C-alpha cells in the first residue's frame, strides 16, 4: 500500500473492538489459593500506559486457557465478532489453540481486519512479551485492510500457514 | 491488502534494519553526574525480551536529543537509509523533530517501508510507552509495503499530516 | 541498641548465608506446561540489582510450596543452619508454614540471627512485595544480634507471636 | 538484642514518620521539558505495593538534589525531626550529601531511631536499588532502638564512619 500525500493512513477515529478470551497473557497469582488463574484482562492497562489515542472498547468473552476452549466457545467468539460494528478487531487469546480460532473466523475476513494475539509470559510479569505483542497487534490491525491474522514473535501469520512449535515455544510459518 | 490463502504475509526472513539516533527512548540516569544522558540503544533488548524471530540488525547513527539534530545529521540518516539493502527500516528517534526527519526521507519511500518511532518515557522506566511503541512499529513496518510513516500513540501517521502537540504531549493527525 | 561513635554497626565483611526453600517468591510460569512452578531462586538477582556490598552465599535446600514441607524437610533446614558458620542467616520460604519452620529453629537462636522471609507475589512479577521484603530482611538480619524472626508486611515478628491471616492475606502479631 | 519469648519486637502499632527531601530516588522525566526533575515522592507507593502494615505518615520537606541542600535546608530537616512525635524516622535523601545531613542530626539520636536512605537509580526505573533500599531502611528503623544511621548498598553505616565513594558509586565504611 503506497500512501501519497493525498491519502491518509487508516482513520484512528474509527473505534476498534478488543475481545478478551483468557490465556497466559492475563494470568495472575492468587497466593491464598496457591495457584495461578486468569485474572482481569490486562490489555486496557497496557494501552493506557502507552497513551494510545485511537478509540477502543474492550469486551470480555470468557476467561479460559485456550486448551479448554470448546466448539461452543469458538461459536461465541465468532458471533461476537460477526455482530460487532467495528471493522478492526483484536482478540487476546491463549497461544495453544489461537490458530484454530483464527481459522474458524475466516468467513469474517472479507469486511474486517481481525488480529489474534497472546503472549508466552503473563502481562503482569516484569519480563514479558505481552506489551510488545499488544503493540505489534495494534500496528497490524490498523495497517492491514482486511483479513484474519495471528501475530506472535514479531511476525504476521496467515492462519493457514502457521503452527505453534511447542518444543521451541514459538510460532513458525509453514 | 486482502490476503487469500494463496498469498502469504511479508516474509519475516528478509532482514530488517533498525537505525538508532537517540531521543528519550534511550535515556539513562548517571548518578555520578547527577544527570540523564542518552545511553546504549534499548531496542535490541526489547526485541529479545519479546522473542521476535524476524532477522534484524541494529546500527547506531548518533545519540542526540532530536532538538539538537542538524541538517548534517539528517543527511547522515538519509544516506544510511538510502544505502542499506533492507526494504524494511525502523528508525528510533527523539519525538520533538521526528516529523521533520520523516519528511526529509520522503524520496526514499518508493522502494522501502520506513517507520520512525520513539517514546515519551524512557525504555528503562518501569512505566513506559517504549515497549508498546516498538512493537507497534514492528507490526507496521511488516504490514505496509512502501512509504514513510511516523508511529506514536498507537497511530500510523503520514509525515505530511502529523504534528507533535507539545502541550498535550502527544502526536495528532492534521 | 545504642551506637556511640566508638561503636560500629555489625561488620558487613562477615559473610551471611542465605538458604532458599521455595515458596511463592520464586514462582515462575512455564507456558509449555501451562503451569507455574518454583523456579531458580531470585534473591541473588535482587541483591545484585540493589548493589549490596556485604558478602553472601546462597544455598538452595529445596524447592517446595511450604504447605508441602514435611518434618524431614524442616530437619534438613535445621541441620543446614546448625552447621553453617555464618552468624547471620536469611531463609526464603513459602509463607503458609513459615512460622512453623521459624519455631523449629528456635534452639539455634542463641548464637545466630536467623530471619525467615517470603512474599505473597512472585519476585518475577512487575508488581511484587518480594524486593521490598528481601531488603527488609537484610536490614533486620544485620541490625538484630541474635534470635529467630519472621519478617513480612514490613514488620518484625517473633515466631511465637505471629500468625498468617489467610483471609486478609497478611501476617499479624498475636 | 536478644529477644526471648517474653519480649516482643518493636511495636508496629507506633506510627513512623517519613520525611522526603528529594534526590535521585524521586527523579522523573518530563518529556515536554526534555529534562529530569525530582517528582512526587515514591516511597508511599513502594510501601503500599509491599503491603506494609505499620502505620506511617509521609511529610515532604523539599525536593532538591542533595548537592543543592544548604545549611538552612538542613536546619529545616533538623527541626522537623526534633518536633515530630514519632520515635522512628526515615528520611529519603539524595546520596551525595546524605552523610552530612546524618551528622547534623546526631543530637537527636538519643531518643529516636533515624535512618537516612536514598538510591542510585530512580524508583521509577525498571531496574533500581530504590525498592530494596526502602525495605532495608524500614527493617533497620524498626530493629535498632536509638541512633542515626545511613543505609545504602545493603549496609548499616554510622554517620561518622561512612563516605560515598563517587568513583565506585557506592557507600563504604571508614
């Protein structure tokens, strides 16, 4: 996409919708239970700390590890995206089955830019990929006009051409 | 840009070049001098912590507050970008005159994607926009095919249509 | 303890021994296993980042949630402290049964200062009590001449006069 | 100080007073001015994040680099400490002349425990000694009964037996 001085980049005034579904990105530790659970979504806090000016809304759909997402859950995600008015959608999601959810959303690609993102380290950690990944996803969702994409490890993947390499703990193009 | 299953997103195997010029993003505090200076560039550390897989090289051009950049400095930046083989270039830069440098680079837009990014808070700070901004810039530089862009506050700006609003401390489209 | 100009505070040149036993303070997230485990002890990294100059050695005894510590484990801890040459000992420990371990160590109080400390949030978290608690414990272990103490929530507790209030998630004097 | 089961450690119910005077510990970056200044004191935020339970009050006396403190400033600090009801006082202070201020406070040592602390890296930094140092100072101020102390680099120093080694950027006993 070549922008001449007559063209302007995508209008940041159009609202973007962010759906949260759970995953490592939102994990928090509850000492009283001696265990980690998925806590309140962190993406809003990350966007505020970065002083982003585009308008966005955040809607929590569920709080699940992505290994526990069912077909019914994916249907909920599909319908939420289908019904929402925004052309630009980010979905925070566990990384284990992110690709599967992305593929389910393919029919919605014609009129929207849909980006799925998560992280391998919780956003609440001192050292994490979460903040970078959220920034990367925000950049991609504004730059690309239509399609469904998975963004991890600083790469933009097409859902039909990516796998999570569980041994190496990263996403790779195939 | 619509991606069908036959098309793949930009190839992460192509190396990207990152030029660093200074700015708030790299500021560090030297207690012995009771002052802050621009330290070693932080972008490499940010990309490593985020586990990005695309290949990149980092080349430091200078370490200046952007208010102190001269026409000669901008010429150095121009020539470095013109001579580099990468099609995708990120330049970390102080925010005060980032737009001016972006405009100087306009002739190089035909065959490259050039993204200028900085931050209003140093990357070494606990609370900072730096990490998000670097992620955002990485997403944009891979998603857009050609052009020169300024990426701040979660927006993609064309260099002829943006100003830094110094009172509100943010970038705005004009 | 009143220090006059003739007296000097405890000699930082004497080595201090730090025993690590596990607990929340060292929890780390393993994405590949979708779970949190006790990782490498963090106290060394915390002390280095704080530029502490007293000499210390760190010896890992075990990596357990303190609810899983057995009498045999406490015997291991007892013997390790009894045999070590240092007069000043810090033990990082899970908070749930820290008081019990402190009471077991009571016979060793005559010739040593022994401080048990942990945290309610992992040291690897961005927001945590771990760093403050480690600093607090280091201050106490150098300031008090003999005894066994539990240090949590910015308080110095005698092992016979403290409980962990699990509902309020804090330690309280009784 | 040996604590037997009949003795309890210092009562955390007695309020502690914290005076803030400035220094590196509170430095913040103002991008609009392209410079760093001393910002709001950070110690309250640090204590809240650590969930400390003892009662404390924070009183800001000034916001200066300690190289800029005058005899008049030290008189202000002296009078503030002399007039305050608390037996336990922490003073956050720039490190360059912390020892001098500590010596000025010597006459107040008989009835109070006064601890001076600062940091070589701002508390707002991601990597900092500030949080550890504040914890250390809180531990010392509760453990020692009377006296004036300087606490830096994980050591307790008597004001007449310490210098800041500016080349090595640390405090050393002399």
